[in-house]
């Protein structure tokens, strides 16, 4: 890299700076295009490629920095990072993606915090620390350190290394508020007196502690909202790093991440019908009571794969509602086979994709895109999907539970009450494919399963769909 820099004639600082800024500009444009493409499932893959290309430009630009004296440690870091990160990313299951994201956030935040500490030491040694720079560095380590421990906690809860249940104690919010007040007080003092090292390191220590104490009362299953909030904090820390070390691409990328993470957290909270305030304070996602309601001991009616296949083969319109179980079973490819068979018989097939189906935002969009389902077949707006369900012959819920629980509409005491849900019971008949009587993420019973128009097809989603496909093919061959 050093030779490349010299041989390309970047010896002159002005030329090197111009080229570096041009790569940073290209990187920023790619990040923005990437985010735009990520807003649609059919262009999401391209969005990731654009963002990766942007990151490549940013790395190249940084490598051309004239202040780099030796590349030895940078190369060691690149090799170790790639050797650890690549196999991890290739092996991780889609259902484990939230903890993987939390884990990688923690490392990004460690980098931002360390840069902050090193910059603080250098600037105080040189006597060049102004109040403005101290503010940027204080902000960087505050959000960086909080994200480090918060993300490790989120990872531990999701990976079940520690209990996924909310851990609460009396006066928890008061303790958190006090910690926050002292951290912000120290931060304020640091701006007033940048040379006060105790205030700087106090902010680091308190933020590390805050990351733990703020994530403690949050239930493991609700962690994706917290992870996206921590994502936003990591973005703010990166933007502050950009201000502290005068790096424009960090400011832009950090601001995009900060805003994107925050918007996503708010959208997820809304889709799950949670108060956003609870994400920051209080026992968010505390385990709801799984008590069964008195007088609802009706047994669900079942259907055989053979009968279901016959009905599906002659159905005019079918709406498939995939949930978390579809992702666990990796049943998306066989689902597409079923879809194609129904269409070949003259029926129409649509997919109702709920914003919080699965365990991370867009989980089912990704799964269906992976199976090559046309984006046009996806109904991603809950109201639109409900309109289509109202005139469908058959609704098939595959590994879904909470997203089709009628109590969200009707039962004020339900933890799901107010969450927008799909209403498959408005179709002529509903088939539900799941392994048994397991509850969903919320832990509550689902009255949909005992309705007169619902038929249960018990089994693992992939196997059950495979059997349906075989039965329809056998029917076709029989004709
Ligand atoms: P769900 O309510 O968790 O229900 C999933 C159902 O799938 C279970 O009842 C389970 O029943 C069944 N299942 C599991 N493995 C299966 C398999 N191999 N084959 C067939 N069925 C299987 O899922 P959902 O309806 O998708 O709702 C998502 C829930 O997660 C919501 O409550 C949402 O708020 C929450 N959440 C979502 C996000 C997000 O970002 N998407 C984040 C955090 C929390 P059996 O055990 O009987 O098979």
C-alpha cells in the first residue's frame, strides 16, 4: 500500500488529500444509494453490494492517508478481522442474525471508543485539546462505551449465555437515571475543562456500566429493537469520531447509521405495539402471563395433508402467511414449489408478510426473496393484506402465531392487544401448519387455532409443505 501510494505519485500531501476526499465522496454516495436500495426487498441485495463497495472506497481512501507511517498493524488487523469475520458471517443461521449483529456492533463500538481514548491522550499530550474537541471525544466515548457493553449484553441474552428474561429490581429506573445524570454531568465538565482526565475516563466507565444496566431489564426476544437502537448509538459515536479526527466519511456514515437505527427502532416498536420509551426505561418485553383463559378448552380441528392438497389444487385464491417457524424450518423453497403448483392449476397465490414476523426486521422478506418469490406477490401492508384475505378461498399460516392472534384485536388484557395483525379467519378456510401446540414469541394462547373455519396441519413446516407438494403432484398424475 505504501509503495502503491508512492508509485501513484501521492507523495504530495495536496494530491493525496484530494484523492482521499474523492474516494470518501464516492463512499458516501454508495452508502446513501445502498440505504435507498435496502428499502425494497427486490433491490435489498443490490443495496448491500452498494454499501460494501462504499466501505471498500472508504478503506482505500483511509489507506492513502499521508499520516500513516507503516501498514504493518493495519494489515495484521485486516487479516485477523477477515479470518474471524468471514467464516462467522458465512456460517451464521438467519435465525441467529440478531445476536451476530449485536456481536459485530460491539466490535465497531470498541474501535470507536479506543480511537476516542487514544485521541484524548494524544491531544492532551500535545496541549491541543479544545473544548469543541473534548466535546466530540466525550460524546464518542459515551455512546461508544455504552454500545460496547450493551451489545455484549444483548448478544449474551439472545445466545442464552445469560437469562433472556428481564432482570429487574426496585428503583432500577432511578439508578439508571442517576447514572445517566452523572455521566452527562462529567461530559459537561469535560467540555468546560478539557484537561480534566478524571471526567473523560469517568464518562467511559459510567457509559460501560450504563450499557449493562440499561439492557438488563429488557427481555431477550425484544432485543432486536434494542440492537437497532444500539446501532444508532454506534452511528452517533462514529460521527463524533469523524468530528474529532476530521474525517468526513465517518461523519456521513455515522449520521446515516444513527438516523437509520433510530428510525428502525421506532418502526419496530410501533409494529410490535410497544412504547418506545419502554425500550430505554423499564422492563420492556417482560414475560407475559401464559395463563390459558377459562372456558376456552376447545380442541383444534385437524386436516390431513391429502385433504388439504385436494382443496389447494382447486382453490382460486390462496394467501400464505409465513412466520417464525417458516424461517426455523427453512421451508421457503418448498413453499415456492407449492405456490407454483397452485398457480399451474389456475389459482392465484399472495404472501402476507408482517413487519415483525420472525425475529428481526424484514426477516420473512429476506426468506421469501431467498426462495426467489416475486416481490409483486408480497403484501407487506397489513391493511392491504387483510383486504385480500377477506376474499381469499384459503389462508395458510406457516409457522406463524402472534401475527395472526385475534386477541390483538379483541382482548384488552392480552400483551398483543393493539398490535396490527393479519385476519386469516376472514378467508373461507384457514390452514395452520405448525409442529404442535407451542405458543409464539409472546407466550400466549391463540384462539385462531380453535375457530370452526381453522384446520391444523401438524408437522415441521418443511416436511408438511413437502407432503402437500407430493399430494398435489400425485393428484395431477392421477388425472
Ligand atoms: P411466533 O409468534 O413466534 O410463532 C412461531 C410459531 O412457529 C410457534 O408457535 C411454533 O409453534 C411454530 N414453529 C416453530 N418451529 C416450527 C417449525 N420447524 N415448523 C413449523 N412451525 C414451527 O412467530 P410470528 O407469528 O412470526 O411472530 C413473531 C413474534 O416475534 C411477534 O410476537 C413479534 O413481536 C416478535 N418479535 C419480532 C421481531 C422482529 O423484528 N421480527 C423481533 C422481536 C420479537 P410450534 O412450536 O407448535 O411448532
